[in-house]
C-alpha cells in the first residue's frame, strides 16, 4: 500500500522552484536604499497577514523534528523510506520560499523572525503521546496536512498580494497531495485493523493541536488567525475533520461491538465540537461588530 501511494504521489506531484515565486526586484530596491534596519512601514502586509505568515513559516521551520517523528514511527526502509525522504524534501521548499518572500519584500522584521526561528526550533516538536505508533501518526498527519493546506490558502488571500497568493496556493497544492497520501494509508488501516484505526483516529481528533503550538506568540497569532478567517474551529470541523471522515465513510462502517463505544465517543466529540464552533462564531461576530463600531466612532470624531 505504501509503495502504491508513493508511486501515485510521484505521478501527481509537480516539481517547482522556490526562486520562481520570489519578487527579487523588490529586494534589490531595498538594498539600493541602504541600511539594514527594518521599519514597519516597509511591509505591505496587514497585521493578520503578518501573524499568519509568521505562524505558517515557523511551523514549516520545525521540519527536522517532523522528519525525526515520521522516520521513527514509519520506517527508513523500502517505500516508507522513499516517502519520508521525498516528503521532507518537498516540505523544505515551503520554508525556503516563504522566508525568501518575507525577507525580500521586507514583509516582517527579519531579525525578530530569525530569533523566533531559533527559539522554536530549539524547543522542537514531539508527539503529545508517548505511544504514537504508525496508526496515530498517520491519523494525525492526515488531518494536520489538510489543516495546513486550509491555513496556507487563506493566508494567501489575506496577504492582498498576487505574488504571495500564488506562492501559498502552490504550497497548499503540495500539502493537499501529502494529505491524500496519508488519508489513503489510514483508509487501508481502517480496512485491515478497523477497531485499532478507529481508536487512533478518535484519540488524535480529541487531542488535536497544530504543530506550531509552542512557538513564540502562538496564542496571540492564533487568535488573530481564528478571528479573521485564516483558521478557526468552524473551518477545522467543516473543512478538515468532516471531509476526511466522510471520505473514509467512517460512520457507515461496521466496527462491531469492540468498536461501538469508540464510535459513540467520536460522535459525541463531534457534536460538542459543533457546539463549540457555534459559540466561537457568536463571540467572534460580537467582537468584530464592536471593533467596527469603534472605528466608526473614531472616524466620526476625526
């Protein structure tokens, strides 16, 4: 199954070069101005776009930790070894092109970005579970890759820059192919070991968090991203979790008496997640309405 999906991926993927997505002329213009200090007015990105770009880039930066995790939980032999190497090489392009774009366009403070990279990579990433194993790892990356695709795609829109949008669209396409690989492997696991796979999926969804959770300013940036439609609970449920579960036809499968309790547990969790999403949307709408009213009052006074 792994070999078939590696071959499928290689037939579907399109090689691309990070330097083709970076506006190098802007970098030369800044260099011609002299000096190396960064000023906020040099950035064309809004506050939300900056937060999202930094969060997405720092997430990509932790690639060495992710490589270690999948190499340990999968294998470095045969088709799995080929996949681990290929996936790592493709993911590395994402960090390269995003950093080049941000530095060349002076989108964010390059010194602060580098300091955050050092801190985040020093902390690294490790699975929240001591007993991850193949099933939990594959289940996690299925949802995580799709979540990352959604986040990159929405970040591209938020940048209000056709170059950034095209770049992040290209990255999102990679993430989608990665998700399909893992989703197919997980579907095969559901066919071979249904109860064990169901238990792994349920545990991962109940404890899911994005891999950048430990980075500097993650909470602040995460709130901004959720508040302004980059990635929030509704998107997590409707655009990530449910499409994958429907593709697996999870609730149409017969897990027998051994899996009945876990399936009920997952169903209850999804119902609660729907309630949380509704609550979040109501809170967000009230907050955005207050901010809009505040801006109107300020404009009226001025």
